[in-house]
C-alpha cells in the first residue's frame, strides 16, 4: 500500500481532530445552560442599562451581537490557546508530536470543531436575544456580512493558534496570558458598545484583536443608521485589515509552532507534565 | 548508517538542567538494534530508559551524540522519522473520554493519513485480537485501566509501524492482561521480519520472555548488552541463593563484608526478609547462616537457583532492582 501524501495526512488530521469537538458537544449537552443561558444574563444586564439610560434601541442589538461574539473569544482563549497544555497533561500531545502530521493540522481541526460548536452557541444567543429583546436589524449586504464574519473567525482562530505555540513550551505558566487577555479584551474590543467610543487611537490599538474590527464591521452591516455616527473605519478597510491579520496570524502561528516545538524539545518540556 | 539497523545511537547523551543542578539522564550510550529484533532495555526507575525512548521518538533532543531511527537522524529530520514509528507507554491516558474506543482509534489513524475503510478494518481485527470487540462502542471513560491499556496497544499497532517503541507497556496491569499483551507483542514481531520493537521494562521476566537481546541500563549508562541467555552465563561460575528469614535489621551491614559474597540484595516480602546472594562458591554459605543465627534471625527457606536477569543486574550494579531496594555489594561497584 502506498503511503499517503502530506496533503492527505493534513486534511485527514483536520477531520480527525475536529471530530471529538463536534461529537463531544452532542454528547454533553450541559453547554445549552452554561454557554447559552448564562451569557444571556450578562447581555441582559447591558441591555437593561442601555434601556435605563434611554439609549437608542440599536444598542440592544450591539450588545446581543457582542454577547454572541464573546463565545468565540472565550473558545479561542480557553479551547485553542490553552488546549496544548491539557493535551500534554493527558498524554495526547506526545502522540500528536510523534505522528507524521503537522501541529497546524491538529490546531485547524480543533479550530473547525470549535467554530462549529461555538457557532451553534452563538446562534442560540443571537436567536434568543433577538426574540426576547425585539431587536430589528437591517442587513446592508449579506455577502459582506458573511465575509466579515468568516474573516473575523479565520483571524481570531489564527491568533489562537499563535497563542497555542506559547502553551506548547510554557505549559501552565502561559495560562496567565489567557487570564490577562480575557476581561481586558471584552473592554477594548467593544463587545458591549461601539469601539469608537474609546477614541480612535485606542480603537486602532485594539484592532490587533480581530474581533474588534469584525464586530465594528458587522454592526455597520446590521445597524447602518445608528452606526453611521459610531463607526470606527469603513467596512472595506476593516475587511482588508482582517485579511492582513488572518495571513499574519496564520503565518506567524506556523513559524512559532515550529520554533517553540524545537525549543521545547531541547528544553525537555514537550512531555513534562504538571509544569 | 546501514538501514538494516532499525536503531543506532553513538555516544548519545542527555543532560537535564535546572537552576540548581544538572542531571545526566543518558551518558554516552552506544546501541545498535538490527531490523526484526525485539530488543529490551532493562533498568530501574530513573535509569534513563524513557529518556532514550523520548529521544528516539523525536520528543526530546539529545544533549550530545547522535541517534538514527530507520536510518534517519532523529535530530536533523524528526518528521521523516515519524513516518516509521509508533509508541505505546504504560499508564497512558490518551484519547478523549467522550469518544468510544473505536472512535478514538479511528481519530489516531487519521493523523497517519490512513483511509477510513482500512482504518475500520484494522480496528476491528485488532480489537478482536486483544479481546476488546465487545467494548468497541464503549466511551473510554467507562473502561478499566487494563482495557484502556489494551486500547492504547491497539493504537500503537494500528498504523503498522516499522519500529515500535513500548515504554513499560504492562506497567500496573494485572497478570492476565500483561500476559495477553506480551503474547500479542511476541506474535506481532515473530510474524513480521521487517518490524522492530524496542521495549523498556523493569520487569525481568518480561524482558526474559520476550526479548532477543537485552541491554541493562543504570544511571544513564548501558552496562551490558546481550541475549538473556548470554547475560546469565556470565554468572555461571557463581552460585545464587535465595534465603527467606524472619525480619532482621540492617542486613547490608551484616553481609557486606562476609568472605565469598560477591553481591547481595534484600527486600521485605510479607513481613519476612528475602536475601538474594551471588556467591563465589558454596563455601560462602555457612558464614551467612551463622550470621543470621547470631542476629536472632530464623531461616524460613533456602533455595539454590539458576541465575536470572535480576542476578545479572545485581552483579553489574551492586544492588537489587526493586524501587527503594537498599542493598550493598561486597565492595562499592566492583566484585570482591
């Protein structure tokens, strides 16, 4: 039997690693409560604040959309970036490393599995949010909206792959990074308000996190009237920036994974557990 | 390097450095394992067995020297090495609990690019061999330790590797499961001349039962490497006794200076003290019995037996094999 090509190994790895995430979600239904209803409570808090101060109704839409995108950010931080730490603890990482496949393929599989699972959760948050709070949207361009959404995910999960290279070497020590990034990014990326409110320079700095640009562009494409006065950048510029971020993060992730794997092999950290 | 050698190392070393100290885990190891051999690496915990396996499976970089697997340099071309190898470790907890046995196995085959049909056929056949067919659809968090290790075994063999590394594969398993897995390993290598297995173990009988050749490793150094039979004939001139006595204190102090005692080790077994002696000849026995009497010990049993690999280890290292086994040679390091 001929040995499979590198490409065949790559895409089979992607499917193989995506499988447990997708199947796992079906077999453990607790996510319905923890990942849908609990985030809605936070969204509700912001909605009631906006209503109390008599903000325009579009702000409710901003919050619901931000609440849905929160699920992706958390998924990237805790199920992509930190995943190699957990894989090391269970012994799976050793088996990934000694397999003739690439860690990028493993991570892509995790990302696809994570995106499928998180999209179901995010969609549930949006659907319930729209239903409860009677949010009205006016889609400017569906292709652009889908494009922004998909590019945001590509760039975001590319960033997650880049972070995971740190966990490959530093293990649990790197979890401080995830803790450090979680709440501040909720603030600076404008999950619950238009990012322009932070000022142009701060918004520009926060744009290194893809969800900042993605959220702003999606809000412009869903709530055009209100966002005319709050928009950060033109949607086309944000689309272009997301393309650049996607390429940069994916390329950097590939380089960093190779480098960190090499360093970890030299340090002996690839297989040391509990560090 | 000749590709007829499945594994070769030259002066292979590994030093672990921390802020406070340096530990030499492997010390200039030279090893040649021809294709088709079931090779055993025998040593106590911390001897360097796992470090060697990690280097050969590309998980760890050597600090010095070189190593080749399937003729490929492990440090220079790890990706190429990985196409030829697989590994199973004892006490492994790999896989995902929410997936079934066959789903986990299928997932791992995908990392090797094996097509779905071939993977499913192999999984079915291998589960049958290890007696796990009825558990194929069981989620792995429901499996016992032994069953899980059987699944790990299947995972290691599924990809039909050219060279298989088994790192203490029967660690902590019950007698029956260990026996099944050993029979499986023997059968697998026996029927395939192009396959090589490097097995690390600290179970003497496992090495003796399975391996064509055995290397004894201690403190990162290979002390001897030969067939189990040849290793044991090194002790042919000496006589080996096992004595069971009622508990006695400080046996190392009592016996280490006795004339004719080449090596001895001791262990506490069921409330008794078991003493293993390698003696120059039988004339060395009476002083031992006298010493036991003098310290109010009571002889329970005395057995003269053929040398085992454990005796070989004791003669080379100067102490017993078991973890925490404190025993002494007649003199430090060298026979009297």
